C-alpha cells in the first residue's frame, strides 16, 4: 500500500551488530537489576515492620542457595546477605510457630507428616534465644503480624507507583496530535485489525484532496481544532459530507476540502485493545467516515489521575492472570511442549522479562528516552506482579501468613464473644505440609515458565 510519511525522511544511524548485542545484554541486565532491587525492597518492607514491632530478625537475604556475601553490623542481630540464585528472598524471624498447646514441642509423631510438623515446631522454638521469648513472631498482636506480612507486597505496590509516575509524569505518554503523520493513497478496509485490506479502485479522500505529511490541522469549517479527538470524531460522523480543513504547511495556511467516504472498520475494545466480538464470536464492525491519514504522536506529560488509571489497569490485568493461573499453566505447557502460540499478554518468567527488555534496548529505531521509559514501566509492572502474586492466600506466600493471622484473630474474637477462655495462638505448624507441597508446585510452575520462555519466547519485534 502506498503511503507518505514524515518518518521516511528522517535519517537514522544504524547500530553495528556488536553494539546491538551489547544493548541487548544491557537490557537483560537492567531487568535483572530491577528485579533484584524489587526483591530486596520487598524483603525490606517485611524487615521494617518486624523491627518496628520488636520481632528479632536473624537474617535478611536476597536470593536462595549458597551465600555469596553477608555482613552483620557490629553489635547487630541481623545478618544481611546475598545468595547465588536471584529468584527470591526472605527474612527469618524467631518464633514463627507457637509451641504445641499444653506442652513443649517434641518430635512425638510417628508418621512422616506428624514428624515434619513437630520438627518445624522444634526449629521454631530453638530459634528463640533465652530471654527473647517476647520478641517471637507468634506472640505479636494480629494487627502487627498482618502489617509485617503485608509490608513486602506494600513495598512492591509503592515501587510500581513510583515507576508509573516517572513514566507518565516525567517522560509523558504518546498522544495523537492534529499534525499529519502518514497519508494513505488507498482506502484501508477493516482498519484496526490484522485482517485489514486495501481498496485502490479510488484514491483515499485525504490523498485526493492534497493532504501531506507534516500538515497541521488548525480548523474545521472555520472552527479551531486543538485536539485529535475533535478531528477524529468529526471525520467519523461525516461520511459523504464535505469538510473544509484549514492546515498549516511550511508557514503557510491552506484550505482543503475533504469528503470522508463510508468505510467499515472493526470495533476495538478500549480496555483490551483487541477486536470486539459478538455473542457468536464474530468480529463487530461499524461504518464510519474515512479520510485516510494518521496523526503524528508526541509525548505529553500526564497528571497523577492518569497514573492512577495506568496503575489500576495493570493491577486488573495481573489479577486476571493470577485468578486464571491453572488455565495459564496449561497454556504455557502447550506453548512449551506442543508449540502452541504464546499469548503476548500472558505470564512470563524472569527469563522472558529479561529477553523483552533486551529486545527493547537493542531497537535502534526507537528513541533512547522511549526505551528507558518502557523498561521503567516494565519494572513497575513486575512489581505489581510480585505484590499481587504474594497476596495469594496460600503458604508459603505472604498471603498464606495473612490468612493464618486473620484466622487466629477471628477464633480468639469468637471465644471472647462467647465468654470462653482464650484458645491460644493458632497452630500454624499444622500448615507445614501444605507449605511444602505448595513450594514444590510453585517451583514446578516457575520451571515450566522458564523453560517455555527459552524454547518459545514472546517476541515484541
């Protein structure tokens, strides 16, 4: 299809293969560093509340596996360190499990599960130094335990908000202007879909009227035009009706008469960006006026209300992925082992995120500011994902500890309400088998996602 564009006249200097490869690696490193910082701050959220409420924290670690580096401040009680596998982190707190009601924790059970529970209680009891019993996690009030466990996800949500604010307010987001970017020679039928076709039996109205790339529309039928939405809405509702466009071109003002023609296009869902479908699964179309040009885009700083909208849409998208996780796991299995097509809006592992940021960093045709802004936005999205995922109400995730604390408080409240004695702390150690099973499940899902991102990755370009 013949088009005229200002971009075609812009000289660009291409990168050498070596420079492109270095930029790709730099993008991957940026993703890994962003993830490591996000994990470190997540654990800092837990640590801050734990220390605020007097819980003793022997360790603060970023990563798993062998310790690469660690340090304990002189006279301090917490060892800070970095481990070899940067896929998570943790803080260890004393007294995570209460002793068994009515007796000390001893390995009395004969079954494997019973023995596992008793050993967990014993390890928890041994973590409490003499005279530090009051600093055990399980002894803290419910509201303090909730804040300690919610501190990590809360930190991720704060980081995401900062990232989105930097992108939207600092860099700005691309918005269409009243300047012309491309002018089409032919009529695009079904615009907005990959199935769009072109009809060259007659020239497109804009091309026929003499509209050129770089023209800036300043008025319609004598009325000033300041926003792209004004121009777009008028064109869409004016099929077969002539419009007098006043444009500025190289310092001169010209009047062009353009008659939009009726054109059937696909209706695009504003939330998903995908073609809307009816109850039969068929694409929905509408007939609108068509001229045949695209608007030039420019970055416009946004306000905090836009940041909130951006934040809400991201949370909604990530939450949908988490809620439909079983279905997503099946899709990832099919993509990894059966060669099925990847969902570009679906989940991915740290390997997939690294690849995406590497691709973005290596794109020479994208301005540096745009690449930086996109990578910052990806870091924000990853933090939303970390926060939402950790709120899943299953151990060993933060959400599992939150549910345990809530249940502990609820059963004590009911006992008090009915005039019964305090039942004591909820025996969280009984959830150790569930914790072990879920840990294996999460590791298996993580391994599947990493494998799929290696053999069948999502590619933006």
